[in-house]
C-alpha cells in the first residue's frame, strides 16, 4: 500500500497545483517544480520546497508548522497540523516542513496517498 513517503516531491507538487486549479504546461516541468500557467498567461514554476510558493497556501489554510514536540530525536524533525472545515485534524511530520505542509494540504482536501 502506498504511503505519503512513497510520493516524490514532484508528485506532491503536481497534486497541489491541480487542487489550486492551476493549468499545467504539458512537458514543461522542471522536477520537482511544476510549470503551470498563471491568470495572465505566463508560465510560473510552482515548488513545494519554496516558501514563496507554499507560504501563502500555509497561511490561507491555517496550517501550523512547529518542531516535533514528542520525539526524542526531534532535532530537524517538524510537525505540521491542519484542520478541514469539519474540524477533522490532519498531521504529518518530517525533516522538510514545507513538504509536510503540502501533504497536510492534500489530506485536508481529501487526497489519499
């Protein structure tokens, strides 16, 4: 059974772009970034590893990012937490907080690994 850890950054990024409703540019991807069209017809490259791309999504969806509080080996391990409109809680931890936040965003929107 596939888990979130089996997904590449590109796969996570592509699904986030899809959920945001951005139109992807076929064959124009720069892994792990996904090339897509903006509302003005320009190509942009969306990257889940970029704060400039993920920051607004994290803030708008109220996804919390913090050092992992319950792990003894927590140095460098982050935890992300988000809630959907029904109060369901979604968490993901990992060494890359932006990737973990992107996965929480996917979970909040009903995407399964």
